[in-house]
C-alpha cells in the first residue's frame, strides 16, 4: 500500500517498498525509547556483560549525558571507538569496514572490567 512514506517498486517478481527515512537529533523526549533499545541490544549482543547500573541510572545517563553531548561528524575525519574483546561480531564488523585495532586494554579502564580493544578508522 504505497503512500507518501513508501513507494512500491516492482523488480524480479517481488514488490519492494522504499521508505522515506528522516534522521533527526534525539531529544530528552526520546530518552526512554533510546534507553530501551540500548539495554535490549546490549543484553542480546553481550549477555556476558555484568549489569553495573540499574535501568533508572541508565535512563538518567542517557537523558543527561548522552543525548545532550553526543554528536557525530565523520566525513573526512578519523574515528576511534572501543569494543569489548569478546564481542566477536562487532569486531568482525568494524574490521570488515576498515577499522584497525590500535590498542588492547585489560578491562581496568571500563566499569564492566571487561578487556577491550581500541579501534581506529582513518579516511
């Protein structure tokens, strides 16, 4: 059912839909939804991680720290990020997309106490 948000496209006997996607900066009103996605995805991808904060503390952190201070400017600039060593799927993803492991840590730097890897991508 095509409408303004989707346009049915026929190809090879199947019907595909093109959805119009709008990206905007998340606000404090989005904090609960962002927190639910964060907690669910973290639990699904890394069930071995200890829960070091309550859901309420995580919501407060996302509301008062993450949302007001996070930005993403990648075009033409190096990008660095940490990944837990045991998160093989994430490590494979980043390596497949050109990130290089530049430092390994024993877990003393993060709250979970989980060994991690610093990855860097340079355009």
